[in-house]
C-alpha cells in the first residue's frame, strides 16, 4: 500500500469524479436509469421496463447518491441508495430484514430492538458497465472491493468508484442521524474494506440472493472516527460534496 499511502485520494477523486445526494427529480431520474441499465439490462436481476427506470416501493423513503464524471457534460457512473425505515410505519422492515430473517444472528444485533429512525440500509449500488473493473467483467456486479482492485506493485490503483459510493452513503446516513447501516454483500467485502480501516461486521449466515450474500452492519460514527489517515482526504471530499447537495436543495 506504499503507493496509496503517498497518494492524496481526495485530489485523485476530485480530478475524475463528483458525487451528489440525488435530491431533485432530474437526479432521481439518472439514478433510476443507471439501475435499469445495470440490474435489468446487464444483470437480468429485475425485468426490463418500458420507461427504462428501475424503482421499487422502498424508493419512496430512500435517499440516493449519484456518482458522475467531472467536466461538461457530467456523465453518470454509478449510484447507491440509503433506505430509511418508513416514517409512517417504523415497524415495517428494511429490505435485508425480509431476505435474511432466517439467518440473522440476533445475539450480535437485533434490528427490531433498535430505534427504527436511527437505522438504514445501503442497497442498489450500481455501476455502469463502462466503469466496471476490467475488460471481460463488464457484465459482473460491482458492490465489492477485491485485492485485484488495488492493481499490482507495478501498476497500483485505487477502487474509487465502489468506495466513494459507500462513503457517500455513510455521509448521507450521518446527516440523517442514522447510527447503524446494514448491507447485504458478497462475503469478502468486510475483509477488503478492513484494509481501508472501514469496519464492517458480519451479522448472520450466508444466503443465496443473486449469488452468495451475507448480512453485515456498519457503525456510522465508528467508521468516521476511526478512518485510516489514507482514507480521510477522500472522506472529506465526498462528505463536503454531499453536504453541498443538501444545502443547495430546494426546500
């Protein structure tokens, strides 16, 4: 990681990308179009829709982040959403609670016993095929970070796209007063994020859900307080851009 330790990840991010909280109708439309391209057309996880927008019932009480390239015009790269509990029915379940009811280890954490307004879930992380890893992998999902994403000693690199989308989700969660974020991901995610000083705790057994997935949790304030020095410039950049989105949003 010596190359990365000498790299200001905030500068690197700002050179190529911008991230926003997608708060207006036009940005929502971009998010839903990315999701349709990835989840419906590329991966076949959801049916193709005539309007080419992928949405579901959870979007009504979700906040979204949108990653785009810098320069004019901004080109959409990827998105993620933070699903809040339904403000009209706090006892309604988050998506992972439906899917993982039988595998959750409630001795680690029991979502049903937490203040429902202070929990949320990161889901629908989607990256357009042109930005998904390497040649030959354009039709693979990207919600994980693997060893290969850091390149080699000869050609090191940093996985800006998935990491910044998770960071954007954490920034949104922190602003909304969320303490605990849940996420359903590939089993190796926690180990790879640990390299970056981001602790993701597994809270249940594996399930088959578009591949093998495990339920995990992120302590929002723990991640922010204990982030590695390497990651802080990237976090500051992402956090500042998300905050600007909220400040510029119409009332």
